[in-house]
C-alpha cells in the first residue's frame, strides 16, 4: 500500500478522534441507571498510609440493574457516536500499522468497508458484553472507578475490574461480561471476517487484544483522561478569546 495514503489515513483518524471523540467518549448513556451495588469484600485502601479501608465512591448504592436496563444500555451504547468513532480509530490504526483482517487498503472505499466491518464487530461485542452475558449471569456490566488513592492502587483496580465483576446482588464474581462475552463476540465476528483472517489463531488473537483493550479503557476511565483533555481544550479555546 502507498505509504503516503497510509499516513493520510492515520492523520485523518487522529484528527477526527480528537476533534469529536473527546465529548463522545463521555456520552451520558448511563445517567439514568442505578448505581452499582456494594460488592462484598471488595474494599480497597484509599492509600497505603491509611489503615482504614474504604470503598470506591461509585459503589455505595444497593440497587442493581434489571435485564431490561442492561439491554437498554446495550442499545444506547451501540447507537451512540462512540461506535463509529471507535470503528474509525481502529480502522485507521490497522491501516497505518498493517494489521487487522485481510481487507484491501488501497483507497478510501476499501477503508470505508473496513470501518463498517469494525463497527459491526464493536456492536457485536457490546451486545454480548453489555446485554446478553450480563443478563444471563446476573452481573452489572459497567465499570465503576475507584476515584481516589495512589496511582498504583487505581491502576490495579482498573486492570482487576476486567477480570473481577460485581453481581446484581453486590457479590464479587468472575467478570463473565468481558471474559465470556468477548469470547462469544470473537467467534461471532468470524461470520463476517474474510476467510483468510478467520482461523482459530486469529480468533484467539482477537480475543486477547479485546481483553487488553478493555483493561486499557478501564485505566482511561479511572483517570478521566477524556474529561481532562476536554477541559484542557476548553481552557485553551477560552484563552484564545
């Protein structure tokens, strides 16, 4: 593929993602939902210098989500601006780095096809990880930040949350929403993946990447990265006036 076109794709992807993704990444699709139940035995110290253990501020309410609310959240996440923006970013990254499924990369039309493929994959993943599996496993599919404490503790909380979830009754449980949901979505995506990229090894690789990306997104949410960048951009714009 033409190196110049690959560079343009990367520049286009970064520009669109930064220009519109900051606000979309914090789209308030969950505002009307109840807080997560207090997970039994998941208290984490606010800092290593404090002996008294504290819970995350976002894990105080005993009310869990209903299955209807989980599927409603699934729908709102799929139709939100986040889905095409994520698909655009992933597609640009794949073209720029020469990774991803075996889809032509020699023009904007093939790139649009790749974006559509990734959007379908993201929507499939959201369905299994936010609605289908959490409803069956009686698990809250959301990420709830620790919100305070040492950086190390918050990082561990974010990564741990990818593997340890909270049940509707407040008890800790394996994070079936991610661990099982991502596995199901990886298999389902094979149905519309080019045959050359739909082997067992490709499916396992896709699953591992999705789990890793999920942990990374938890870290971003934990430290409010998008909100911080948005605030800096707003401050810079105000200073120019």
